[in-house]
C-alpha cells in the first residue's frame, strides 16, 4: 500500500512538473487549454455544492458534468480578461507594497511635518511611517490564526455549513484589516489608496493592451510554480543527496529567474514567427 501511494505521488509530481515545463516553453499556445482544463476541474468540484443547494432532484454526476462543461467554456472564453484581472491584482499588491515602502522610508510626504515648537513633544508613533509599521505588524500572523481557528472548529460547527464558517472567518479578517487601517493617518490613507489604484490600473492596462505579453507572463509564472513546486520535490525523491532550498529568498530567486527565462523564450519565439517571411 505504501509503495502504491509513493508511486502515485511520484507520478503526479512528474506530470505537474512536465506541465510546468511545457507552460514555460509554450505557454502562449497552451494557456487556453490549461484554462479550460482548470475551469472544468473547478466546475466538477462545484458540482456537489450545486446539487445540494439548487437542484437536489438531479443526480450528483449530472450536476458535476454540467458545471464542469460550463466552467470550462467560460474559462476558455475569458482567458484574456482573466489574465488582465490577474495583472490588475498583481499591480494592486505591488502598488500597495511600494506605497507602504515609500511611507515607511519617509520618502512620501503624506502628513504635515511637526512645527519646531511641537517637535520636542511629538512622539515617534505619531509619524506616518510608524503608523504604517504598526498597522502591518503581526497582521499576517493574525490572519493565519483566524484561518487556523476556522479549520480546527468542532464537527458540530462544521456541520452548520461551510459558507457560514467562511463568511465568519472573512468577517473577522475584514475587521482585523479595518482596525489596522484606522491606525494610519487620513493623508497617508489617501496616498496609499492612490498609489494602489494606480498599480491596479497599470496592471489591467498591461493585460489588455499587451495581451500576448501578458499571456506569456501569466503562463510563465504558472509554469514556474508547477515546475519548481513539483520538480524540486521530485528531484529530491529521485536523488537522495539533493535537498530543496529552505530559504524563502532562494525560492523567490529561483521562481523569478525561471519565470523571466520562460517569458523571454516565449516572446522570442513569437517575435521570430512575426519576422519570418510568409511563404510565396
């Protein structure tokens, strides 16, 4: 039994690593197929929820098949808008991190400086940089703690409904974020919102106006995640002397390098195909 599980795990890792490799070298052509497959899998997983909530008179297999086909079609149809939304989300995160970094370093003047008379009595906690540091301090741990408490709830609470549990966890996380946001001065809030919105608009614009470049970037990112996330543990299993890196910085460096290499390779092929002379 153990050998069978090990063999299946190795096979699954190999398949996903191979899929990541093909996404790295030919993701522009495969991204539509991958999106349809992903949508179909998600639709199949949603089939049970649809059966229990909306059409209990149908069989679970029919619900799963219908949801799978519908989600696959939607995913294949809206690949480029989905990539644009993904770039907008990435731009939002990058804009927020960049704006927070500017405030923390004191580069962005988001609040009036204290006067000479009040400088002696002004506390460091009143500055925008200190407020941003206080707002983000321990936020990730608080969110992970809420998620962990939701997963470790008793069976009676779980039977009350997954949607209710997720809604409760989402409400607690939103309250936590709002309480941290209230620590930031209003002028700093305006600056953070403006830069974050600018990052979202830039990301969405890149996804729309440079669709092929965006598709190659999204495919390379997904391929890098699959190739490294599944290939490295697979290599560690095959070669016992090999050890996966333990530092998050090393994983980020490997992921960035692999993503950039795949993106450059794909765009080079696309450019070469455009410059190739058409047959007479």
